[in-house]
C-alpha cells in the first residue's frame, strides 16, 4: 500500500500577481519578502516539509529567476536526497502565447509527464502565495477515509469576502453538492483555499477530458461535483491570500499583533537564509542609545538609532538618529536617514529615504492612487527596489515610487496623494 507520505506535491507559483503592484515588478509573487526573514512561498514549502512529503514540483511562469534562486535545490527545506527532491517546472513554451499556463488546470496538464514520472496514489495541488499552517498528511488521510476523488481545503470567511473565492455548499458528511465560483450573491460562506487533494488516476482522466478546461474552480471542480465524489476538508486556523497590497500589509501586521493566530516560528516555517548568496543569518540587531522600539519585529543585522513603532524590518535595515518608522514594512538593507519619517509604507530592498524626508505625508488617506485605484486606496505608499528618496522630500498617501528612482528624476520635492513616479 502506498503511504500518504508518498503523495506528489505540485505548487502553483506562476501567477502574475499584478495587484501587488511594484513589489512584483521584478519578482514572482511567491518570492515577495514577508515578515522580515521569509518569502511568501516559504509557508507552502515548509508546510510540505513538516507534513513529511518529499516529492515536489514548483510551477513557475512570470519573472521566475528570484524564485528559482530562492528555492535552489530545496536544501533549506530538506528536499534533497535519493528519494526526495524539488523540481522547478516552467511552461513548455513554444512560439504561441497559448503555450504558457492559461489557468490552474492547464498548468497541471502541461506537467502530466512529471506526474507520470513520479507515481503516487494522490496528488496535492497548492498555491505558492498563501500564508498559513496546515498538516497535509491529515488532509490526505481525510481524503482516503471519504474515498474521495477530489478533496478541497475550505474554511469559513465573512460573506462580504466570499466573492473573491470559489464557494462550496456541503451536506452533513462534508460532501460538496454545489459550487459557486466567485459569487456576487453567495449562498454560502465556505470558501476554497486553493488546496486540492486529487486521486492521481482521477486527476489524469479529468485533465484528458477537455483540453479547453483551463481552471479547476471554473471547470474541473463543478463537473466533478456533478459526476464524482468531491469533499470539503474543514480548516480552522490562520490562512490569508496575500495577493493584494492591503492583504499583504495586514498579514505582516498580524505577525506583530498579539492573538492574531499567525506564528511563523511556532509553525516551523523555514526561510532560505543563504539565498542569492547574501546570508540572512547576520549578526544580531543593534539597538543604540536613545532608540525606541514598540510592537515591532527587527531582523538580524539591523541598526536602530531612531524610533520604530508597529513595523517589520528585514535584515540589514538602518534607522538613523531621529528617524521614525511607523506602521510599515521595510525590506532588506533599506536605510532611513536622520530625521526621516516613514509612515504606513512598504519599502522594497535597498531603498534609501533621505535626511528629513517624509514617506506617507499628511492625514488624508482617502485619495486612491490615480494609476491603480484598486491597488492603493487605504493610505499605503510603495517605494520600489533601490529607489532613493531625496532629502527633505514629502511623498503623500497611496503613492508609488518606481524601482531605482534617483534624486535627479524627481521634478520637485512633493509627490501628492495618489500620484506615481
């Protein structure tokens, strides 16, 4: 008998992630830094590792290089050895755009040879851009107990949010009897987490039926509910899709908010501390005389002379004397110079905020970003990778400053609410 530990894992990590705006201008969404030490995909990879599963394929597509460098050979998650491994699976690109992944089911279909080369009783399909902690071994055992063809990880969400998800209607045995894909008028608040266990032989047959069926939620699952055995696996822990700037910021803030339910260290989430050849296990953070730190996470290698309140700082961040960082997420090796203020912002790697500059100026958070009003509308301002904010500049709310912007490219020292540079 094949044990549940032999299930094949396929992690979908190829989406554009455009709602994360300039944070995904040069990296795949699952490679976006999170909570100081981690990348988003570390949560899925660590859940797989902690569940004892050892055969993993990661399906990449858009801007995959940083993700590929981060995963490497899988050493950080113990995916190396004679019977274990992680393989990067890009699209089988050809001359036509249609050769790229066109949806979740199409992505799996393009890798049928990988599934067939790694025989397994079940295939576990995950997303690489969710923050959560889950025991997949228990889910696979549930799948077997129900003699299911498909099992979907599902959880209760507020009905006001259900339009973002596939929604399942279940009977007393947790069998899914009806399905609504992103319903505008929902009949249920039970949402799909984008986590599937398939009987492998069933999955191969389902993918072969109609090659125009590109998506699980839109095509494969609704047909399976009518014809076959589909069950909902109930999940009650912390889970968040961090596909928008707002949800990404909120999830980071949850890490430092007591009682939120998220705890990467307790969950056993493992980062890759040596990715990109830049070791993340640096010397301990230094807190110099006169600094103030409240309700924040400060990563190794950081130097704090100023004030940090309710913020997350990645390794190597420097906050100079008199500078204030508040309600913000600051990526690796950023510098907040003397007297500067960063308020409700996300600053990418190696950003430099000049002396006495303000990022997040003023109190009006209600003017959305003019170019991307659905991305930035709650006051959060984004500063792109390696951008330099000139000394004395004031950048308003819901603004974006693109990667590698330098002082000579600023027309004046004031960027108004909702503007982009």
